[in-house]
């Protein structure tokens, strides 16, 4: 038997051998008259496990209620939950231990503890958001909240007077300025780190990594001391935008850097092999390939920047009026407006604070959703529309090239025409 | 097959040795030169901005530090006057910062650890993706929202818990709440605005960061070793203990430390909750604590020129601490990633 033959043999799958009628595999059949055993399904809970869990839960609830109502003069929903939970875990361990060994008990307990951690985290985080939005509804249900400013609204005025239009405009202007600086600078720097490299690029990367550790309040203090006390002498929207930029720039650079690193090397090498210059490669290969990732990086940076409160607290100043000029006069933004509202003891102002926080949350969450929609795919993975367009483009190129080889230079097309072989 | 020997063509020596060696240096075209220049300029501007922050902080903060001397580290009050060496120091605020961060970590670590394991090991794929999205999304919720929730909701609901801990475990000095005469306090007003409550809020804020880093580290534990453990008859928890946790150790430590870095720098939520004091308060359940960032937010407006540079010295100290923590953490995470591959 030659080597080639042996390789062929190895490559065929067992089913091929069976179908060719060699040594037929005998399928064992259950003898007649005996019921087929029920198919085992690993990974699903048996009925007894459910009883263990339910019984333990019931025991926990009962003991906690008993303790709280009759025996111990304790109070508070949190205490009740803690007692119920401890009893639940103990009873569950005993119940499982009745039928299984130590390892299985440890496995079950660990699973229950992990599930608890997950439930607590999920509940807490979702509760924070829902609580804020829920308490913001009284303010949000007045349409004037979105179109008026606080200019003529005092702390005691009802919710149908005044609004946060000035804070919305302020946020948009500040984040707009910050983005106008951050996006070009951040992305070009990330391109520099990835495409050019060298010792200076490593230095830039180290410095920008270090800057992600800068506490936001220190960034605000820097702008306050360097820009406001030394140069402009007054707080302004521009100063706030600079503070937000200092916070956002390292975030955008870092995430854009990660995205650009994911661009497959063979795409770059193919471009260089075709004789493209470095700039051509970046512009037509690297950036389009990582477009969705870069958009995500920018949007997530924006979400962070919009929510920054502490640098804005030091730099933008507080006002109740509309101010559209970032270079003069205080210009408030949404997070700072929340902070200012809830400093007041008046319930109306606190309600406005919750309303503003709800607007802020919805803004950030919608940015996040947009980022997810654009950036769910990795570098180079196309959506349906993009693939259709790319196919169309390459078909167009094919026609163009075929046309040219036929008419332009008959001498060059003397050999084979590869484009016609692969339509 | 073996008789097909590759024929080695001898190099034609006479010709190549005389010809000049071809240079392999790239010769950039005009557009490339512009591109390089623009890139270097962007990198330069970025570094300039960031170094400007560092240098400015150091220079202005150094002025206050030179005046205060080493007493900056152990003086507890904050009343900066130029030329008076013992007038200000970060002992109390730094202590408060660390207290809040430690409480936050103690609360968040078990939760983040359990959630990360739950997501990477137990949940089915569809639920897993939703959970990951929610956790990531929570990292984007502004800190002012957490602060608002802490002030308006948690404050009153956490006070009974604090009272209970204090009355049950009051014999441990950290949990005791005593007045100036040493008698233990029980009224609710002694328990509000404490480091404990601030720590709870900060714990929620660092949870998403910690969870996502740990989850990533856990999910990179090699599939070969996982299945090996299961095939040897291990339970799921046994597999996690012997495979996932050793491989994910770097992620656990690194994620916790990155959370610590965030917790130390957190400003607005802490500032909204605490009532600032300038003494070291060991009783974490008792009203009154402070943090470096809250100090800056509190005092920047009324500060003189010298007061500002004293605040910058405090900010610089905080920045250096978070810097060291972040770099250590990211090097730990990076190192744990490099070796975590299965051999089969």
C-alpha cells in the first residue's frame, strides 16, 4: 500500500466505510418486551432538586417571619432578608446533604451563592436606575420641563414652571467642543500608536495609560487653576469642555488603540504588497475596517464625558439662564444641574433633580444602545448592507478590469485572463 | 517519493558579490511624509496635554509641599496658611479615602466575584449575553445618579442596618459608635453620612468594572483543562476551583485593584453623602468622614492662591496613589493573559 493510499484511508470517515458495505456496524436494539429507559438529560434539574430549593426557600421565609414577628424585636426589611437568606442556605445544605455526598453539597452551595451574587448585583444596579427614573416621572410629565429654563422659577414654584432646557443646551455645547478636540486627536494618536510605532509611540501609550488613572476632580482642579485663575478669570462652558476633554482623551485613545490592534494583519500586508503607501493603507484599509469599533469607542467616551460631574463642578459655574456662548459666563450642564437641584431642601427642587437625572440616564443609555448597535461586530465583519455594497463594488471593478484588458492592451492579455475564470 | 531530491542551485558568486547591495530602506512618498508628520504631531499634542497636567500639578503642589514639609503626611487639619508648617495635612482625608475604598471593596468583591463566575460558568448563552450587556451598561451610568440614589434612598434604609451592626458587634472597635464621652450612641442621627454608607454607594459604582474584568479572565480559562477536570468526575464547583480560579487569578487581583483605583478617585457620590470632618475617624458607622476628592470639591472655591496649591498637593498625592495601583493592576491582568492557553 502506498503512502498516498494510506492517507486516503485515514481521511475517510467511519460513515463512509459503513456506507461502502465493508464491516457493517451493528446497531444494538433493545430486546422486545422491555421498556426503553428514559433518555438522560444532563444539565437539567431533577424534580427533587426543585423540591430542595423550594423547601429551603419556604423554610427561610417562615423562620425569618417567625423570628421577626414573635421572638426578636427586630425591624427593617433588610434584616428580614438577611435572616431569611441565612436560614435558606443552611436548610438547603442540609436537604441536599440528605441524599448526596460532601462534594455535591459544596457544588450546590457554591452555585446558590453565585446565583445570589448575580441576583443582588442585577437588582441593585437596575433598582438604582429605575428608582431614579421613577422619581423623575413627576417632573418629566410636565412638557415645560424640557423647553423652559430656571430663570423665572424659584425653589418654591410648582413643577409646571421652569425646566432644564439651559442644562440640555449646555451639555450639548460642552460635549460638542470636547468631541471636536477629542475625536481627531484621539483617533490620530491611536493610529500613530499602531501604524508608526517606535520608542516615542511607546512613551505616548504609557503616558495616556497613566492619565486614565487621573481622578476626575484633579482634572477639574487643573483646569480651574491653569485656565480659570490664570487666563480667563471666569468660569465658562469652554473651560468645562477642556476639563471633559482631559478626562475623555485617554479613554478614547485607549479604546481606539485596542480596536485598531484588532485589524487583521493580512489586510495591511495585502495592501502593502499591492504597492500602496502607508497613508493609503491607513485611509482605505485600516480605518474603514475598524470603523464600527472606532464609532463605539467614541460613543462610549461620549457617554462617560456627558456623565462627568466633578470636573464640571469646578469649571463651568452654575446658572439658571440659557447661555449659548461657551466663552463667556457660566454654562450649566445636566449632571451639575442634578447636583445643584438636590442640594436644595425643597421637595420641588429634589423632584426636578430626579427628573434631570432621569434625562441624563436616558441620554447615556441611548448612547450606549447606539454604540452596541453599531459596534457589536468585530473588525472586518460586515453587516448585510455593507456586504451587499462591497459585492456590488467588486462586481463593478471586475467589469471595469475585464473591459480594460479587452480593449486597452491586447498584448498584455495574451496569457490567461484570470478575472474571467472566477466570475 | 523519497527519490525526488531537491536540487540545490549553486549561487553564481561572481555576479552577486560585485553588484552593490540593494538598500531596503523605504523611501516615503510625499503623502506618507505628511501622514507621519501629522501622526507625530497628534502624539506630541496628546503627550503635551497630559504632561502639562502632571507638570502643572507638581509645580503648583510642590510650592505647598515645600512650605508644609513632611508634616503634610500626618497633620489632620486643613487650614492652609503660607509659612505655617503644621496648618494642613492629608492624614485625615487620606484615611477617609482609604476607609471608604476598603469598605467599598469588601462589599463589592464577593458580589463581583460571584457574578463573574455566574456569568462565565453557569448561565446559558442567551441569558449570559443580556447579563453582560446590563453590567457593561451600568458602568456608563453617571456617578451623580449613584450619589442621588445614595442620598435619597440608601441613607435612610441603611441606617437601621448600621444601628444593628453597631449594637451587635459594638465590642469590635471599628463597629462601635461612641460620643465624645465614650458612651455608645443609638439614635439614627449618629449613623447618617458615614463612611459605611458612602462605601456602599461606591461599591455599586465599582462593581461593573470589577465584574467585567473578572468575567473576561474566567472565560479565558482553557477549555482543555476544563473538560479534563469534568471528565475526571469533578463537579462544576470542583472544576471552577481547580481550573478556572487558578487561571483567572490575575484577573481577580487586577480587577479588584482597578476597582480600588476607581473607588479612591470617586468624588461626587462621596461628596453628596458624607459630612466632612478633619479628624481620623476609626468608627466607620459613625457620621463624618472625608476623602481627598471631596476635600477638593469642598474647598476649591474659597481658596487663596496658596490654598489652591495645597489642594493640588492633595490631588497630586491621590493621583500618585491611583497611578501606582492602576499600573500594577494592568500589568497583573496583562501577565495573566499571556500564559493562559491550553496545550490541547
